C-alpha cells in the first residue's frame, strides 16, 4: 500500500514501511492479534534507526500502533516524532463504535470488509486470495477489538488526522477527538472516499503530509 508513495516523495524524505508478521515476506509468521506485543517488538527494532528527525503515519489499525509507539519511544528512549499522522481510525479514548467482527464466519466477514471498501468486492470473491489473507485480517480486527486505552499525558508532537468523507465507520467526530491526545498543534483533513481513500487520493494526501513536515517539500 505504501510502496507507490516512493514515486511521489522528494529525496529528502525517506519512506520506511513497517512489515508486521503475516504479511508479504513475513507471510509464514503468525500474525499478532494484540497491540502490546506489536509495540514491544517495534520500539527496540526501530530505535537504532531513529537518529534523525522522523514522523509516523498510521492508517486504520496503524493509527493506534503509531500512537502507542510514539508514547513508548518517549517513555523508553526520550524520543518524540516530528509529527504523528493518523488516518481513518477513531481517537483511542473513544469506545469502539462498531460491533465485533473478528468472530464472524468467512462469508459474513467478507461482506463487512466489502462495506468498508467500496472497491474491494471483486477481490473478496477470490476464494484463494481470501484463504491467504483472512488469518491476517482476523488478527487485525482482534487487535482493534481487544485494545484497551490507558490514559496518558498528551503527546508533545503535533497530530494531524485524515479520513474519507464516505467512511461508513469513522466519522468527523471520531477524528476530531484526536485533538485531546496532543499538547501541540492539531489538524483534521477529510478527503473524498471511503475507509481506503488513501488509495484514490494518494497525491493530495502526500502533498498534505509533506506540507506538514516542511512547506518547501511540496514544491519538489
């Protein structure tokens, strides 16, 4: 999902995509279904590479991963990102507005996934593909459904939130509530699209991200 971004980023910005167990080259590894083990693995793994200014972008479940990772790095290593970018996920202090989905039978689970992403219906009809990705998707939904927010001091870095204006599950007020998680600047931008607007609005999103990091980056 993030590798196409490389074509649109200036040389001053290095893209480092995190690959969790169960995905792509790590497909043979068991996916993680709870957030604490994800953070415990990511924080020490990323720490040696954070010797330059850095920012986090997290979409959907990745928003909570980025949020908890930012707190863990501050607590363990006194590191703070330049920005935390969160996308298509309610603020962590809010109750989950959606009923649990991870336990649903395959057919019902696929229908719910189709509801989230208008363009995915044909892919979800591919039996072989679904057999491969269902364990990872179920683990992701389990992670979100079992996440328990613990109140913390607001982050020191700015938070910028993004979402799709036709997202059936994440609405404006869910995104706006992220402002309580920072003592710094906050912004909220809605793009045309559903939960996966980042695939159809890539250029506009990247320009917004670059402008937040440094306005001069947008012109390159």
